C-alpha cells in the first residue's frame, strides 16, 4: 500500500524524484520490467489481507518483504493453513508452500526459510521478536550513559515535571526543540557526547534508520534462498540467518526447532482430556484453554472425514453428538488416545489440530 516518499530515494534505487507520490509496487514493477529482459513483474497495489487464500496458493513460493510482525503472522497463518498432514503425522509435500522472509533494522538483519510442517513457522518462534526495548526509568533518572538516555530523560521525565498537563506532540517543532535543548544540557552535565536534534527526533519518534547496504545484503540472501528452494541447485538455509553489521561484520546461522504445541503448524497440539468428557465439555475446554481459547469463537470439530459437531447446515444433524462422550464418538478409549481432532473456526485461517491425551478422569 506504500507510496513513494522523497525520503525513500536514498536507498530505494528503483525510484526517482518524479515518482514521489506514486504507488511503490507499480513503479517498481515498471522499472524492473524495463530493465531485466525476460522478467514479468505484476504489481498489486492493495492490502495483503485483501487477496483470497487461493490467490496465495497459486504461487510456487512466497518471499516476504514486510515491516511488521503482525503482517508476517498473517501471511504465516495463510501458508500454514494450506498444510495437510498424513495419518502418520507427516506433512503432505504437495501442501507445503515455501516462504522466505527477510527483515532489517538499521545495521542488523535476518533471512529465514519457512517450510511449513518441516521448519518452525513464525508462530513457533515468536520469542525471536522481543518487545521494543525501553530504558528503565531509574537509568534515565540516575545513571545516563548514552545520548539516547539523555533524550529519553528530557522526553519521558522532564517534560511531565516542567510542563505538566501538556501533551507532548512529536510533530510539534517547538516541543521537539525543547526536548533537544534539555537533553543537550543533561548530556553536557554528564559529559556524554552525541546529542543532536536529528537523534532527538529519531529517539523520540522511535525511528530506526534503514540502511541501503543492510537491505541489499538481506534481499540478496532472500533471492538466493528463493532460487535454491525452487531449483534445488543447492541445499537451502536451515533455517535462520542473522546479519549484524553494527559491530564489525558478523553472520550467524541457526537451526531453530518447531514448537510441537504451535497452534498454527503443529501436526497435533497435545491436550489432556477427561475420558468421561462429552463433546460439549471438550468444546468448552478448548474455549477455556489459556493458549487455544483466544484463537476460537465458535469451533466445529471433526475426526478424519467424520463431522463430530458442525455449525450452520451441519448443526441440526450433529447437535445430538454434543451430549455424547467424546471417547465413545471416537470408537472407544484405545482409539481416542492420541487421536488428532480437527478444529475449525471462523477466527482461524487454517485448521487447528488437537492431539488427545486421555487423563485419569474425575477432574472436577
Ligand atoms: Zn508453528
């Protein structure tokens, strides 16, 4: 959905001054088509959520050049929604849609290859995306060590003390200048060099500069991984590469592992159930589950090709099952132990697979 801004021109080499204001996708496609013989790029100017799942299914491979975790999680749920497992819990190769992701933040970057069902997906490794670092207030107040500490002191502490009741506006030049002046004073007091007006804006607005060389390295890695995945001319990245260019040059490749309880890509999220529970009680347990409940609104449950409880047109037909014991519906305790139930819900973009473990029963 982005349009070209004049500040993009220092690093987004496909764009020229006359393109400012135009959609990035359209201009980029035009330039590549004109420049690279034999290549046909089709631009789409719109939100990624606006395309139906079948549109994404029509591609052999998807390369993500996204700037937010939420957009990545969305695309991850789309490709993992295509995934099908066979009876042994092995992913059906035809349903695996490879995805390559790259991202940069200043002088740091990453590239990763996601083969749903084989490698961890985004949801398996959410811990890789820690919340934005904020400085502890005591550091700002007592032991500032960097220009950013001085700026945040002026912004987060001094502003409220000196100008109480006045809301700080990042687009107000006088406000920004005030924070800069106070930060510069404090930096001088502690002998910390480097507080500038530009840095003040960067820290206060949380702007991380995009660096052309980092973007080039990461996009090159993404293209290479895409080629390797499509042509098999070489073994692909297994499965996560970090690039650090801020303190020398450093890359590190790590093989992260799938989370067996990942609700998006698991062959079966383990769930302990009471052997005496009815289907209704099982559904209630799903909705009350701390991890799974928030993903669901009105689940339907099936086992293989058998619809245990469906919504809409299947509701009347399957409603009597709600009062029956789940183990009985699955053909007895031995069959129910380890059975994988498929849960569908309008809040989910793909099926949630739940692997039953029968508990000792008599739970409250
Ligand atoms: Zn996963």
